[in-house]
């Protein structure tokens, strides 16, 4: 990935006109070459607007690396806002750059562009008013809120209002339960005007695929319809070890929303975990959510997910292998065990996960319903 950068600095506000002129100047050599030759070898592409919000504690080089990955699949205009909310002195600097990927033996380049704004102090609240004029019209607007969500502030509200889809990562929530409830409120309030993506939901894809595959086996279906207990083991979140990990809540929320289970309240017993009582067609399902011993590098991850039906002695389980590199499934009917699928669990980079979410333009209704069920579990605590 090739980049070119120019600086546009100010202390009183963002000069949108100056930024646009700098961007035009960066494209001018390619435009002149195109006018004089049949093929300049440079294509300016814009498939989307991507707004990125982060704090200054985030490594700028790391963000640039992530955006290199995104730009390979989604070239466009990227507006990166890096903020220092703790600073007392106002600061506002802007940088413009291009991002180009070289294709094929002819070294053709497909390029997008980036505006990076570094803001500090009270002036941060004025930044959103300058972002809207910088958006390229007639292409989608995505917002990647790369920070703990500040739902109470005007900046978050303004940026979500100008976005078609917001992308967050619930594994980063410092108050997981409160933040999940607020996210559900935002989705309800915006209705059809905004869609939401959660990178943590993407991390559940392999788990959901393997669990759903049990229903593909004809001999298993009669037992799956009699499920009366669910056990979820998870690594507790580093920032809130006493709270149930968002990923575990979303996993149970997914099961409940797909299978028509309603949350009745909190159950009794199990000192080493939390029990929830769910119902469907008069049948009670007890869900035990239990934190495991803390382990490194799996902050908030699922460890195992087990469905059981006592009447038929059936159990269906998806779990991490001991080395945390594979997911394994196992079915047990009447004491007879059958080891099923083994799936490599690929640890994708943040850029790869974000790039996948930017490919989704329609509302993720299944995620939203899973989140709603997860929030109902939180309300029952």
C-alpha cells in the first residue's frame, strides 16, 4: 500500500475548503497524466465514506495499518478523527493523504483518500459540523467507533446521525451491560435510518455455524426440540470481570431469538454462575452462564456452549480445543458419544473483521434480535 501525505493545520476550526484544495492538489499529477496519455495507471475510486473515531491513546500507525487492509477491498474517502478528551488546551490539526494499491503486472494503482483530524480539548465538540461537508455524496457512510462508546455526548450522536451504518466492538465496552443496553436503545431510536454491526458478533460466526449444524442431522432434531438446559462458559472481560461477557450474552440471545425462547427472569442456584429462566411453548429452559478461570489472550471469549435435553439423555457441545486454535463439536445420545466437526479458529485482524462488516449494506436483523434478547437477559439480573 502506497501513501502520500500533506499537512493542513489550524487552531480555530477546520477549513473544509483548504482540505478539499489539498486533496485536489494531490490528485492533480494523476489527472494531468490521464489527460496526456490513454492510461495513466492510476484510478481514483470511492465506494464509500468511512468515518473512524478513536482516542489518541490508540496507536496511529496501527490505525493506518488497519485502514490499509480496509482500502484493499473498499477504496473511498476515509475521515479519521483522533481525540484527546482529557486535554485542557485546544488543538486541531489535519492531514490529507492518498492510499493506493498496486494491481497486476502493469502496476495499475487504485487509490482512495484520507483526511486525519487530531483534536484536543473543548474544540472537539465543533469537529462534527465540519465532517459532513467532507463526505462524498451518493455513496454509503460507515462509522467505525473505535473506542469505548461515549453515548452521552453530542459528538457520538451527531456522527451516528450522518451514518448509514455504525460499527462497534462490544468486547471493548468498559461497562458491558450498560453499554449493550444503550446500543440497543440507539438502534431502536434510529429505526430504519441506521444499521449496526458488532465485530464481537462476527467472532461468533464459527460458533453459530457449528451449533446450527446439529440441526442438519436428522437423528438429532427430535432431541434438539426437547432442549431444557444451556450451559455457557466464558472468559470474563478484563475491564469488568464481575459482568457476563458480551459475547456470551449474544450467543444466548441468538439461541433465544432463533428458537423462540422468551426470557422469564433469573433462576435460582449455582453459586459459581448465573442462571436464567427462559420459556417456549410451556417448556422451561434453564441457562447457566459461568465464568471460567482467567486465561491469557482470550479476553471475553466463549470457552464452551452446551445444549442438553434430560428426557432423552442428549447433549450437544461446541468448545475451544485446549490450544485455543480449533473449535470442536461433540454429540452424546443416551451415553453414546460422537465426535463431530473440528474447525480451525482463525484469529483475524481487526482490519480484516472491519473490512468484512463494510461489505454488508443491509440491516443485520438476526444480530439486532440477538442483541435485544441479550439485553432482556441483562434486565433480568
